[in-house]
C-alpha cells in the first residue's frame, strides 16, 4: 500500500506520496517536494552524528530544529485508516 506524508510548510498543510525507493526518510521527501536543497544540512547532520554519543538523540534534535527553521512543522506519516471523530 502506498504511504503518504502530511506536513505543514509555512502555514499550509500538504500531503505527498512517499516511497523508501526514492527517499531515505520522510524529512528528505518533504524537502524535495518543496524544492529545498539538503546538501549542506546532510553534511552537518553527519558531523553531528560523528560527534555525539550513539542514542543521545542529538541527531533527531538537530533535524527537528533545522526543519523548523526551514519552515516545516507537523511532519508525519498518514495512517491507513484515520480514526473518525
């Protein structure tokens, strides 16, 4: 079944198709959808990974803060069956 990612970019909520064949993770997918070049970000993220302890959550926090700075928020996979309210 096809996966979808929902995210908010600069105040607008959007949904895109997602495939692990094309993207490493959902953050790379949403950046590509908005035309953001992640070359420098990925290099810095790799440096953070090399200097932090494994499991210290430094990488995850770095990614979260940087994507918020890019204008993204609320990035998540869409569940197959959204619960009805």
